[in-house]
C-alpha cells in the first residue's frame, strides 16, 4: 500500500511538470504571436513623403548670355618726342590724369631758338634781295620800253626778280619749320587720360620718335570679348547693334559684370563685331563701349559682358532643380495629379535662365510640378503629401 502511494505521488508530480511546461510553451507562443503581429503593423504602409510643388504658368523670358572680356582704354597713346634734343624737365605727376594739350615734358629749347633766329635772318636777307631784284626789274623793263636795253637784259632782270621771290618763299617756310620745331620742345598730351611711368628721365638725349610716356583714355572704356563661332544669335544681335544708330534700341545694349560679381550701373553699347572668324581661336571678336566718368572700370580688368540675345513670349519654365534624369536617358519632372499621386513625365527643355529651365514640350499650364522632395518618390504613381506651393526659386 505504501508502495502504491509512492508510485501515485511520483506520477502526479510528473504530470504537474508536464502541465507546467505546456503552459509555458503556450505562453511563449502567444507572446511570439503578439510580437510578430506588432512588427507586422509597424512595417506596414509608410506615410506619404512630403513634397513641395509649383504650378506651371507661362511667362516672357529674356535670354542673355555672358562672355568673358578684358577692359581697354578707348584710346591708348604713346607720347613721343618730335624733335631731337636733351630732355630738360618732366612737367606731370606719373599716374595722374592729364588734360589734352597739357605740357608733359620740356626738351632743351635753346638750339631751336637759335635755329629760329637764323631762319628769320635768312628771310630778311631774302626779302632784301627781292627788293633789289624788283627795283632792277622795274628799271630794266622801263628802259626796254624805250628800246634802251636789249630783250636779253630784260629777261635776265625778270628771272632775277622771280628767283628772289622764290627765295623769300623758301626762307618763310624755313621760319615756319623752325617755329614748329621750337614748339615741339614742349611735349603735350594728345588726349585726356591717365599717364604711365616716364620712359626717359631728365638729362637724357632723346631722338625724334622716342617714346616718353603712355596715356590711357579712361572715359569711355572699351571691352573686347569673343563670340563663339557657333553662337549665331549673339553675332546677329551684335550686327543689329551696329545698325541701330543709337536710337535707344535695346538690342544695341550690353551689361557689364565687374570682377567682384556686381553689375555695373551704366549700360554699354556694342559698336563693333568682326565679319570674319579668327582661325586660331574659332571666335569672332566684338567690342562694347561703356561710360566711365567715375573711373570704376580699370583697363586691364577681366570682366564679363552680358548680351541680350532674344525674348521668348509665353513659354513654360520651372525651377531648374525640378528637372532630373529620366530612366530612358532623357529628362523628366514629377507631376502631381488631383489625387496627390506623383507621376514622372518626360520633357524637352531649353536654356536655364535665372535659375529656371525653359520647357519646350511636356508640360501645360496648371500642372503641378514637384520642386522639393523628389528623393522620397520611390515609384511612379506614389501618393505624396503636398506641403505647400514652392516659390520656384532655385538654390
């Protein structure tokens, strides 16, 4: 009996252990099921990505192009000695503005003063000879009328008188030459402009034609730039500018972008474009003229010329960042429909003007184009959350 009781007790204990394991297993499976259900709910449909859109409208677009150029003075003149002599004095401050006809150098005038005195003395002698020849001619011609002298004597007297007249003319020319050379001893500025350093210092013997300094006219200034060989629109505008006769036609104007990126506050005019293409560079040389009264533009600066090429009317534009590469190698934009689903749409484009891309085909007025948030659109037709209208400005 006692043995039976012990056996029953053992059996009961085993059953309780098995029951405990089963209960634990059930509890574990239940928790696992609950955990799996929670993860499934967590990995379900994600919220639609936020995007910003802009509504397509048409507008007039002015197409401009920038070209690199270099500033030059409108006139750059080498000041040279016109007579030979000793450079006696420099009369200007180097690097300063000088006015036209202002004296810059003085060459020793003494030899030229002496030459002028000699020329004047020679003129007086020639005039005295002329007076004598005139008196002789008057006397001989009177005697000839009375048949008192021969025709030969009359001819000799006439020839002497004419020769004396020629000698006076030569002497007068020599005086004028001496006066002119004496005037050249004061070397004057041929134009108004800024002077460079002197090329010859005082005391040097300079020859005729020796360069003494350089003057650059600062107002106005010229900007030379090059048009690409294939830029037909720019070349056409430049030619039209030449025919505008300065009547205010906007096609003749150009803007200047200074080295610091600022826009010069005065417009310029394109006044020259070459009719041939440079075979070495493949470009066409052009020139624009800008007023420079305040001398803000310095010759030698590298600048940019902005030329208006044409105006397109009623064209579709979108921010440049709204256009991306399409799957078929072209360009595309994302258009949001009335159900806020984003669809890619292939487009054909033109130039980028002020941060906006011209769309020539693919969009219509009223289409809503995604500007920001395109990275969140993982598949065509995906629902998006439109967060507001974009101002359309490009970063």
